């Protein structure tokens, strides 16, 4: 189905590329784009990271995450100059976070397979775990629909309060144990529960961060599909990024000017930029001595400050860190695409709707540093409809569009159909009849004393108010009489659009894995689905 993501630019990217072609270098639906991008990488990508060093760094990281032989073979392929990559990623969240995380992994795998078939050369899927991000509140929880139809949020408290990267935020064994216990209590008993809980315990045993746990889960679930994992805050990876950090520092002014031009062009085209580019942004973070991650701004004097101007870092200091301590530096959302393109021979990148919207800012920034944007591929999106939900929808004559967009309206219509007494119409009739009889009387008594008219109008209002009160009580009684049906409506809404948000952005996959095993995941990996930006409904 066509899905309104709330991002007009992402919608136009999939359906009206001609409207936004000026913001991207390649049209994914144009067959020539794939050959053109591959040829550009072969011809122009001469200043990227050393493939062998990159492969060795990835091998060590993926082995720590429990890499499968297939993932290790993918890494070995990266040493071959003909090998290309499909890259995409997400923040490291508790127990993988929302469903969209595994949907992104599935899209990477599918896109890499299809690209390899198109081009007749190896294409490796790379999942970029954004471990350098520091917003712990965005990633410290997992939301699960419980057996009694409640939205249960399992949450970790920040262990230190320090605004540092998620990969550097330590999670204690006690925290893991409490989260696992809460999850186990929430999940219903099934034939899959024991195996699932064992896999989760294995992913957290000895894991020092959310990044560690996510890497182990993705390795276990998708490693045999050749998925390769990378932590953006891996110290070994930072050393490979050293030359690019130097370039980003030296060209920070021109990169930001390019981003500002992209922002202006987006606004001129009628779009609202997804990310706000600061006039003096450096588009880099530094980690201070305590490990706090600090966004940098140019100070106009050749150096950089934090947002409040309380701490200053000289340009030469950043260049020295780029050479000697690159782990002190970190990308922001605007320079991350450039760093990915430096590290990997990126044929294409898999992005969600919001990511597509902010990547539209970056085309000129890519050109400024001598790069071209990779092919942008929309992430696959799904809504899972369980059997009981489907039966309830059929019972009440609901199409999926009704469940997603018109559920309250359909519920009220159904409830009115159950009202054999036709209470709404009868109460409306009573109020109309009363007004028709009472208002002339008020007009008549006004002739006796003008003050009585206002008193009469007030009295009329109070009587109507009492009739309304009785109607509300009657409505409550009707709702109570049909409470089972209303609960089923509520269950439909909570399942497919929890809190009015897309299911894939709220629910964790674990409740579905617990009820159905992983066969549905495997089916999505193998099913021939075009990467066309459409949303799909999966009946389970």
C-alpha cells in the first residue's frame, strides 16, 4: 500500500523522482544508474580506506560478535577491488529496538543480492551500527505488546549520566539481568520462548554495551546471509578513518557551505529540511577528557567551540587528534555519509523516510570532497497483522486502511448500529422538541419582566445540560453492554498502529519471534520484493 511517512520528499523520491532529482546523483529505478555508480567507484574512488586493513578490522570485530562463516566470507570479499557494498544502519537499541531495525537488515541483504545479480560482481551487505551516537534515551528501551494487550516498555536507566557514545556507555550484568527478567515475564509461554530467551542471554553475557548486544543478535539472525557488522565507534575503525577526519577538518567550512546551499535549495523546492544546518556548524563532534561527546561550531577565529562557547578547541588540535587520536573525533549526521563512502565502496545506501529527507541536503557536500552520492534505496517497510487481528477485522468488515486511518470512525459507526433504541436520534429529538416548546415560553415571560428572559435562557441551558448528562450515561451503558467488541477494536488499533504510530517504529520484534519463531523473518529475506518505497501488509 502507499504509506504516508510524513516525509513528502521521501514520498516523491519513490513516486515522483523527477521532482527531486536535483538532490541526488542517481535514480535507483534507472538500470543505467547501477552500472554508472559501479564504474565511478572503479574509476574515481582512489582515496578511500585500504581494503585489506578494513577487512582485517571488520574480521576482528565480527568475530567478537560471533560471526558466521558466510559473514567472514563477505569480509574476505572486500579485499577484492571488484567488490562493492550496500550500506545502511541504525542506532544500537535494547534487544535490537523497533522492528524497523531488522527490516533494514533484511533490505540490505536483499539489495546486495539483487545488485550482485545485476552487475555480475560481488556486493556485500554492511550494517552500520551507529555506536557513536549519544542519545541514550532513544535506545535504552524495547516496547512489547503483552498478552493482556498492553504496551509494555522495558527500559534501562543510564548507568553514568555522561553524555557519551552508546558504545562507551557501560551496561552492567545486573542491568542486563533485570531487563531479561522483565522481558521473560512479559512474553507468553510458547514453543519458541526458551530458545529465544537463551539467544538473548547469550547476546548479553559479557556484553559491555548495547552495541555489543545488538551486534551479537544481528550476527546470530543474519550472519548466515552474509551480513557484515561495523560499529562506528570501534577504536580500530577510527584509526582507518584518520585521513578522512583530517579532510573533514580541513574542509569543514566549505562542507558546511555546501550543506547550507543544499538546505536553501530544498526550501526553494517547497520542502522542509529534515536536519537543520547551522550557519557555523563544523559537523563534527569531539570527546573531551571525561568522554563527553561535544558538537563543534566554528568560532570565526580558526578554532571551534561547543554550543555555549564555554570550551574551545584549536584547529591544529583537531588535526593532531585526527592523526594521533582519531578516537577523540566523531561524525555528525551530515558527515557520516561522507565517512561511510570513504571507508567502503558504497554502491548503494539503504535509508528510511527521514534519512532520505536529510540525505537530500548532502549532494553538494559529497561533491565538495570529491565524492558522489551512492544510490539511495528506500528501506522495506511492513505492518504485521496477526491471525486474531485479521479475524477481528473481518468480523467488523474492516479493511487494512480502515484499521490504520479510520478505526475510531468505524468503531463509532459499529456502536451506533448496535443501538437498537436509537438513543442518539431520540435524545436529539427530545432536545429539539423541548427547545421548540420552551423558547416561545421564554419569549412570552420576557414581556412580563425583561430580566426573566436571561433567567429563562440560563434555565434552558441547564435543562439541556441535564439531558446531555443522561445521554452520556446511556452511551456509557451501551458501551458497557458491548465492551467485548470495543476491546477487539482497541486491540486492532494497538496492534497495527500503537499510540497512532507505525507499528515498525514502536514494537520490538521479540514478541513476534516468541509467538511465531523466525520463519516469518526468513520469508521476508527470501521473498522477491521490489525496493520501491511501498509499505507492505504481512498476514501471519
